[in-house]
C-alpha cells in the first residue's frame, strides 16, 4: 500500500512486547518510516559517539535516558519527515508533551502483552545492530544461527536483555511510561491490542491501520 498522505503513528508497549517486530510488518505493509529510539541509541553506542558514551550506562542499567536528551534527538530526526512510525518515543509524559508541541499524532498503537510472556522472549532475542532486525531462537530464528538473514553479518544479544535488567526496564515502564497511555487515551488516539502472540495481534493491527488510512485518505480527498 503506497502512502500518499501525512500519517503519524506511535507504537507503545512494554519492553519485549513486539514493538520492533510489529513495526517491521507495518513498514513492509504500509510504507511508514520506522524510527526506533532504542535503535538510534544503540547505533550511537556502537559508533562510540558522544551521545553513545553519554547514554550507554543508563541503557545497560535499564534506566531511561534523560528527557531533554531524548526529545532533542528524536524531534530533530522527525524534522523534514511528513509521515512516520515512532517506536520507543515518547516514553514519559514530558516527552509526549515535547512531541505534542512539535506535531500532532494520528494514532497510538499499544501492544498490551503480559510481563511474564516478555521475560521469556527477551533472553532468547538476537539482534542485528546496524538495522535493528530482531530474531528469537523460538519465534523467528535466523536462517543461519547467529547471522542476519539479509546481510549475513553476526547477530548479538543486547546488554540490557539480562533477567535483572529486564526486571528494571519493566519497572521503569510501569512507573514512567504507563502514564503516557493515559495521556493518549484522554486525547482519543489510543488503540490497544492485547495478547501473548504477535502473529495473533498483527492481523488486528493490520485491519485497524487499513481502516485508519482509508479514513485519512477520505478526509484529504
Ligand atoms: P528500546 O530499544 O526501545 P524496549 O525495552 O522498549 O527497548 P524492546 O526490548 O526493543 O523494547 P520490542 O521492540 O517491544 O522490545 O520487542 P521486539 O524486539 O519486537 O520483540 C522482543 C523479542 O520477542 C524478539 O526476540 C522477537 O523476535 C520476539 N517475539 C516477538 N513476538 C513474539 C511472539 O509472538 N512469540 C515469541 N516467542 N517471541 C516473539 O529501548 C532500550 C533502552 O533505550 C533507552 C532506555 O534506556 C531503554 O531501556 N531509551 C529511552 N530512554 C528514555 N526515553 C526514550 N524515549 C527512550 N528510548 C529508548
Ligand atoms: Mg525494540
């Protein structure tokens, strides 16, 4: 489906809920540009930039990077883009306010996956750092174990995917990110999808976005 109008979406959900996995499907099906705050931070850490050096310890400890750093980073990335799918930002009410001041959001997709399901997934996740592509030894294993399907480059396990850090990330989600759901609910743009399997959640997201995009098209016409 070619996107010929402005459409701005946010995808939310706890760590490991499948935001990256569902975003890849949205990008493939609807052509929305995927902007993942975590992927951008990890690319900076990998390249040892100033931002990477500044944020690495926060991420490794399962804490959030300060709001002003994140808002500046992501809002500058959005400049010049009409349509996008934001993954991992906003993560606090202060970040949601900063985004709201810069532009409006058409829809917020919330993946509501139980914490117990998530913990098992993250310890068996393998990531291709340059692209952000994710694999899972149970759910979607790479064709050749340990290597990216597209580039053949090695996969790594994220430093923040240890059981202790995952627990801290879930806590940060509960205290700092869950209030953002209420923020968007009160604006009438929040759409929640609940379940334990991405393959069962995805068809509902797909139908929802098809409807939403046809509606935006009619408004534009
Ligand atoms: P990130 O990178 O944004 P999180 O913690 O929000 O990290 P994460 O871990 O990237 O989210 P996800 O994208 O929601 O998870 O999930 P995913 O990668 O698609 O799926 C997880 C695993 O489950 C994969 O292995 C996938 O293959 C598998 N899977 C998917 N579906 C299924 C299924 O149905 N069944 C099974 N068995 N497996 C499945 O942020 C990282 C850090 O960066 C900082 C913070 O420190 C954060 O902790 N940060 C920010 N700090 C402040 N403000 C911000 N805005 C920040 N953004 C990032
Ligand atoms: Mg992710």
